[in-house]
């Protein structure tokens, strides 16, 4: 039976480290441009208690998103043991394009997928390269796209990449700027004839685009004298938190029901690394809805403490780390059932049930 299988993974974690203490010299304002009068040390301490983030990674000044994606993709292609020329598609997921250091202007023409194909030196014209903009759930949505193309019989090998340099679009006068980071994760997916039921089992996606539409958006700096011509990533943190708690567990449950899999059969949940307490609350709510009040040990791997929230890159980077045995206390065994899930701007939610 043809199955959608991840045959190779890779990730790129930038070398520039920004610790919470690096923000102590800054000043933070509220949305109404009111200065927060608490010392920056107090603000960052509370921030870490809420999000779990101790430090994050930023791209070097010479790098843009496609540079990070190139390194992650090279790893994934080598791990899969394939010739890059045999790829049928490159699906590049992001939100802000290539943003040169010192600017916050999104550069998306030509597409980042086309640029990545060029960097990889792929000449095959039948390797179709295109971008997907789906908020933070972008990479998971790319996996869903790949699975659909395989089932339609129009592709056999697809590279799905998630890469972002959010450090280029943050308002440094907004507390939420400390959440965001840079990074890239990639995976080669193939349509493989398997009898062991490995690979993608089910997928689910939902979009809430009414009152929720602008929970994450582009807006002016909170600093009163900043130019109104510049826009930065903005987030209504409380609303995003409440939205995610309310809707993500049901989306995951729907995906599990489609797969005929119980939540108690899942070995690990690879959740978008947005906020430590939020991710824990999502999975706790999910298990409570299924009659269990305590989380199984080791079911929720996280790397947000050191890497921050790199948007589309969080899920593939986390999976690559665990798959390679690079996250202490976590590993995968053949036959394990896992779930990829994410929530983000749109507001979009998606999930994939996958057997290793």
C-alpha cells in the first residue's frame, strides 16, 4: 500500500544567541503607547515564567530565510539518501519572505521556493517550487499538501521546508518581541509502498477567519515616536492563548478520530513551540476531554526554552532533534504513533497523525 513517509529530516539552528538579559537595556510599551514602568529585569523574569523561553536564536546579519532553509534542506536530502534532481516539488512555508538585515521589508519575488531550488542547484524543470503562507502551522500544512499530491498520483518525492527570520520583523519595544526567533526545518516526504501502516495516517485543517482574523497581524511599533510607515509582527497574546485552548484540542481529536486512533495510543505530540504553558495546557485539555487528568511522562517534547518561537520552523526542527536523538529524554521507535499540530495567524489550526 502506498504511504506518505518522511524519509529524511534536517534543521538549521542559527548561531547568534539572544538571552533574556540582552533585553534589559530596552524599554517596553503597551499597545496604547504607554510606557511600562516595571524594570526590564522584572518584565523578562515574568516573561520567562509564562513562556518558558530563556534564550532564542537569531540569524547572522549575512543570512536571510532561504539561507537557513538551504542548510536544513541539504541535511534532509542527504538523510533521505536521494538525488535532489528527483524531487517533484519543493514546498516552502514561511510568512515574511527574505528580509535583509537592517530592514523589515518582506521580499517574496521570486518565490522563496524558487530561490531555494536555485541554491540547491536543482535544474530539473519538473521539480515545481512554490510557497505556502499559512501562519505558524505552515510546515504541517505543507505535509498535508504533500500527502494529497501523493494520493492524487502526481508526485512521488517532495521537500517540505519551514523557515523564518522573525527577528527581522519584531518591534523591540513590544514584550512579545522576546517570543520570536529564527530557524529552519525540512523534511523529504516520499510515496512509498509499505505494508506496515507507517507514514501519514490522517490529516485535519481548520480556519477561523471571523473575529479571530487579526489576533496575529502586522502593525505599528508601540514606541510613541516610531514611524507609522513601518510595520512589525503583532499578537494579541491573551486572545491567542484562549483561542488555542478552546480549539486546538478539538482539532487534534478530530484528526485522531479520522485515523481511528485513541489519544492514549500516541507516543509524542510535536506541538508548535509558541509558549511552554500554552502547549502544556493544550495537551492537558486534550487528555482531560478523553478522561485522563495527568499527562504521560515524556509525551510533550519541547525546545522552546533555548530556541524560542521560530514560527513554521518549530515543528520540523523539534521532530528532527528528537529523530536524531538530540533532545535529552526523548527518542522515537519504529511503530510509534505521533501527532504534529500547530496553531497560528489566520487563525489556522492543523494536525497530522503519523506512524514512525
